């Protein structure tokens, strides 16, 4: 029988589902008889419990399950006959009046939209590129040296200088009153590394062990501590200990300590360059991919199914709660998360997903087996045992699906860049590394 589909608004549709009372009763009876074979009750042997007892105990729940199963089956058949791509879960409500012997239901739902992608040759996309310079390698070497530095206590007559690690006691007061977080004993920090406010470091620089000093400190307006932001406090600081840092020399011994096979400075720098180039490649790709996705969203016309947005919002809320759990937040499951806080991001994700899916379908941009293999092998190169990492990816379908999604996005990026109006921009290494992935 032909299915009548009623269009309500944009993507919203409605169809009528009909179940017969006889069909429902028959299925309920069949399931109750099956239950009776294993049902246990006091005073009866297993399988010998009267049907009246089984029906009294399980009748309501079986009726409920049968209704749900029959409605889901009827909706699936109707949607297939009408060739509908249903987005989300239908809302099914029973009609107030139906002919004798049957039950009618209205199933209201959304369908996937028609996605129209405009002329990509008119899209403007900025494509960035970046190089690994000797300066970048030098900075990385300095970071590695700092990770392996040692400290030696300075003499009593020596003053705290740039790069020294100082141990201090301090107490701050606002209008003569202590404030939360303004006091610490045995607190350590490195002068010149931005761990403290510049004015605080300036006051400690030049002090000697055993000395005390009182000084005013103005907190910035955007300071993370709201109680003191934009206010001026008086601090009393006592220096307990001063330690000078010692950085290891960049030589063969240093290279060997880092696991460099040839244990030479040249090999160390070559290894650093290789790793930085890999990181630069992924960051440049992520940046260009983001620009392409922005262009795609701007070029596409479609209505977004509310059901999919709601589902994505719920997923994002669940992920946020999980993140709170990992951070040790108490009762993360009950943490107040405002309804709709993820609405804009969820809508964009759904919109972009639909556009990308249409572009992939229309232009055969699916991930090829050799692309998956190549991407996994590239990811594995940054690990000590690449072959084991490759096996780890290939042994799990969920991990493979993640790789497939990335490869498809890369294919989409290349496809759009080949058609769009692209402006190339050279990005400094530091600027690229300062941006979030």
C-alpha cells in the first residue's frame, strides 16, 4: 500500500502508522507462552506456571515491548517504501480516534536535506606554508637543555639573577588584609621564565638569601584571580634559597643522552628537524583544512535537521562531563551545563558533516586502502617502534574509522584547493606553533 507522506515544515514530515489489535494480541500471547516455559513461581514447577499468573506478572511489559517493536517495524517499512532518509528518531503519538480493531499513530520526523554546493571556483581560501628554520631548531635544542638542567645553591653573598631558581616565602595584602591565594611558604620559581608577574620577578631579582622586602604590586585588569584583578596589593617577600641553573653543553654526550644513534650534534639537529617538519606538516594541514571547511560551509545551501543538532549537542555535553571527570571534578555527572551552550558548535558540525558527505559522494573522494596505509605509516614514524603502531591501528575498526575520517578530510581539502581561488601565505614557524591545532 502506498505511503502518504505529509510535509509539515522544511525537513519535517509526518506519516500515519496502523496496527491491528488482533496482530498485537497474537504477538503478546506468543511471547507470554514463550516466557511461561521458563517462568518460576512459588508452588509451581518450572514451566508449569499457569498462563493467568504469567500474564499478570509480565503482561504489561510484554505489551509495551510488542507495541514498540511493531511501531518501529511499521515505521521502517513505511520509510523504505516512501524512499525517505530519516534524520534522527521519529516522535510517535497515538491518534485519539481509530476504526474498531485498529490503532493509528502519527509518526513525525525529519529527513536529510538536499545539499546544494555552490561554485567552488568562486571560493576564496588562504593556504599557508611554513618552514623549519635553524632558529627553530636552536630553540628546540634550548628546550631540551632546559629539560635536563641542574641547579646548584649560590653563595650567601650572591644575588638572585636571571635564570636562577629562588625559594621564597611571601604574603600579599589588600588594604592591609590578607587575601585568598596571596600567601605561600617555600614557593619556588625561575626568574625570567614568566612564572610570576613581571613586577614580582623584578622585586625579587637582586635580593640575597635571607633578605626580606615589601613592595607594591598592581594586578592586571585581566588577571585570572577576579578578587584581585585591577587592584594593587602590598607583598612581603623573604628569600630562603637561591640556586643557579646549569645547562648541559650541546655535544656528543648530550646527543647520546637523548637516544641519538650516531650520538653527534649533527645527527641531533637532523633528528630535531625531521620531527619539527612532521609537526609543521600536520599543523599546516590542519590550518588549511580549517580554511577549506569554512569555505565549504559558506558555499553550501541546506536546511539542518534539528534532530541531528540535538543529538550532537547531547554528545558534546557528555564529552564535557567526561572531561570534567578526568580533571577530578566532583559530581561531574551533575555539574550544571546550560542547555544550548553547545548549540552553535553542534549546528556547525552537523552542517559541515552533511556538506562534506555530499562532496565526497558526488566526487568519489572516499579513502582508498593505500591512502589509509600511508597515513598510518606516517603517524607511526614518530614512535620508537613504528611497526607495532601500524599493527595497533590495523587491529581495531574504531581506530581505522578515525584514520579514514582524517584521510577523507584530506581528500576534500585537496579537491577544494584545486578548484578555489587560493592565496598563498608564508607563516613564520613561531606563529604556526602558537596556533591551536
